[in-house]
C-alpha cells in the first residue's frame, strides 16, 4: 500500500472508532495529530488525511476539530506534546513516524492511537503482534529499513562507476540503526564505500549536503525528517544523483 493511500485510510479509521468511544467526546470531536516533522513536510500527505475524514462525513472546522502538533525534526518535545493532547481529551491521536507513536503510547493507555511507521512495531514494543496489536494502538508499518538494500542496489546499477555513495540519516530516529546495518551490507556487496552523514534537524541540512558533496550519489533515509522538498532542492542544487524512499520526493523534482 502506498503511503499516501494509507494516510487516507488513517483519516477514515480515526473517524470510525466504536461509537462508545466517540460518544464520550464533546459534540465536535477533536483529533490529535502528532508528528516530529514540520508543517511543510506534511503538505504532501495532509490532503489525503483530510480526504479520508471527509469520506466518512467529517470536515475540519465544520463537525471536527484537529489539534496539530509539529516539532520540526526534534524529538525532545514529543512526550510533553503527547501529554498535552491527552489533557485535551482528544478522541484519537494520529501519529506520523516512530518517535511520536512511542510518545503517544507512553502518554495514554485508553485514547485510541494510530501510527504510520517504517520499521517493525513489534520490535519497538508498540504492539503485541502484527495480527493482534492489542491495547489502544494500531496502524501500518512499511518496513522501509529492509528496502535500503534494494534502493542502494538500484542506485549502484544506475551509476555503476560510483565509488562512494552517501547515506543521509537521522541519528535520533528508531529506523536509522536497522537501515544503516542493511545499507552497509549492501555497500560491501556492491564494492562501494558508504559515506554516512547525519542530520537530526532541518538546521543540519546545509552542512549535511556540504559533507555529501564528495559522494557520487546519495541514498536518502526513510525517516520523516527528510520528507520535505528542502532535501530535493539541496540535492538538485548540488547536482548529486539521489534516490528517495517515497514517490512524492520525485514529484517534488527529485532526480
């Protein structure tokens, strides 16, 4: 399932929790939206989220309110923001990415939570099992870490003369360790050097791409910090061939 399609389904699911749960909420239900990304980075999938809600009859500002919480790539504010949404007694907390999902799970055992992550939710302790999540949390996992091998292999196939491939990662992300292990193994198999460059916030992007200037190409991590068009613009400005985990980066001009 494509990420954009899933966001739409989450919107539908958020409106479809059992009536007994929703009946306890105010006349106009409130959804909490928690992400460690930025508003700019969410532009690609918020319309799908709103469309999913609209398909079940919920329109923001008409019969539904949404409390948005962004951290612009930072993880430290997430526990406080999750607790804030719990204090607002929202009907459901919709989380984007692993850190917000973990923060929401730690903040409440009663309010329904949905997640959309790129790694194993069982391994992270978010759910009991894929078939039976249990508790108050459910969602979708795309297991993007395992795809790092495929993406690096495709990049090397397109650029067989490449000697060094950069790998842009977020050191604070839960998916990074798995992705790095997979990518390092793929780089060894391909006979190329993997140049790992870290960025933990948008403020680090310029410096990261200066460090990546010595690479022949760059692999972009699937962490949500890198969803926005800023990464595409920096790669294009430096004329660095890049491979992205999601199609909306290509739609934004990635090449």
